[in-house]
């Protein structure tokens, strides 16, 4: 699987929560964010793949 590097802006609170969740799961913050995107936007993922072609 290829990855694309992106920059996001989080509030201090969002960063703190993300960092804590990643530590709790033993995962990177990036992996937690990828899981959230996959879980929260499943229908859009198929549409985005089609649009990118």
C-alpha cells in the first residue's frame, strides 16, 4: 500500500487526544487517523477511487 504525505492542523486538544489514543492502542498517530477515515467515510472511499481515475 502506497501512502501520501499530508499536513493537517489540529487544535492542542485534538493533538493531545490523538496522541493519547495512539499510545493507548500502541499505534502511530497516522495509523489511528487512517482507521478513523476508513471507518467514518466508507461510502465516500468508493466514490473517491472512481473520481481519481
